[in-house]
C-alpha cells in the first residue's frame, strides 16, 4: 500500500467517526441539559441574583436602623449601601454582556 492510500483510509475512517458522533448525540441547550438541580449557567445566575438581593436587604435594614435611631453606625450603613450598589451594578453589566452575547449568537448565519 502506498502512503497516499493509507492517508486516504485514515481520513475516511476519521470522517466516519465524526459522522457517527454527530448522529448519536445531538447538542442540547445548556438550560435543558442541566435541568435537575438547576445547575449550570442558569443556576449560577440565580445564585448571584439571590446574593445581590440579600446584600440589598442588609443595606436596607442597616439604613432603617440608623433612620429609626436603633443604631448610630452611619458609616456602616453607608458602606453596606455602597456594597449593594456595586454588586447590583456588576450584576447589570453581566446581564448586559449575556444579552449581547445571545444577540450575537442569534445573528450568526448557519
């Protein structure tokens, strides 16, 4: 057998393997492939949203405590408020990046 024939046989076998892989396992969306337990990108984003929400509640409670006179820690309340603001801004930026990435994928031609 010549080297060209060997290369052709190797390429044909690799193409057959690729064809079998494509036919056997279709690609599933990330949200559907990880439905049990809600892990993956969707689960992580929900966890981050809950964390930002918790930080906002902490800031609200600290501010309410200062307003009502229960606490005199104004600096602590302002720091908690800034933490909540920064975490919310970061969350909005990540969401905007995800939306832009989704739009780019939707605009791709097949």
